[in-house]
């Protein structure tokens, strides 16, 4: 049964208890190696109040006490879906032990429509998102992370659009300048 590799899936808890955390703590590096996460990303080896509590129902779904030697061990018993389930739960658990996601937030509104506020978060450090996301999701632009190539392409296209559209007013040009700067920050972060 899959329960030896993952916790019993009967909960919608979003936290785990201190004993549950401590039971998996010695297995962090082993879990990282099995699912291909760099163990150096798992920096918080002490319980964090945002994720670990004294009492919870069954605790959040998480890897079980038995860590497979590799993902083929799960694949042979439970197929590709079993691998997907284990990997997803393992990444979620390891993300609890990763650094915070740090971003710079910009808000703005148009003078003609002050009730509308636009917000953009410019990542400064991906933190736990490096654990949660597959490398190809970071590389191919899924989930708003983007790639150097995609960002450069967007930035170039956007610059062309801004420079060729001379009907834009000062507010629109400011917004466009901020978007282009955001893309440039992404390029630097991902390079």
C-alpha cells in the first residue's frame, strides 16, 4: 500500500505536529536525493511556527516514514501516478523547510480609474519555490516564473511596442517602463 510511503490521505490540514516534523527530520536529505531536490535548499531544520504546531488533526499530507531508495521503487508498485503523488507530497513537505520567497511589490493606478489598482510582485529570491517547482517549470515560464530567453524575448517585443506606439500618454509609458524593468530584473535573477 502507498501508506508506507506517504501519510494516510484523510486530511485537509495545512500544518503538521512537532512529533510528525521530528519523525521526518532525519530523512530530509534522503527525500531530497530521491526526488532530485538540492539538499542545500532545505535550510530550516528546526520547526517553523507557520508550518509546525503542537496539535493538529492528522497533520498535512506528507511523505511517510519509509523513504524509497529511488522513484522506480514506487513506480514498480504504483505506476507513474504513485510517483507523481509521492513527489508532490515530498516537494510540499520540503518546501516547509526552505527559505522564504522574497519579492518587491509595486502598486499603481491610473489617474482616470483610481478605483483600479494594479499590483506586480518582482521576485528577489525564489526561496521555497525552487523546491516546489520542477526545474522545467522555472525554465519554461510556467507559473509566472519565466526564463531568461522568454524574458529577453518579451522585453525586446515590449520595447518595440512601446517605442513604436506614439499615442501612449505619460501614465501608460510609466506603467510600460515599470513592466520592462520588471522583465529586466527577471533576466538578471535567472541568468
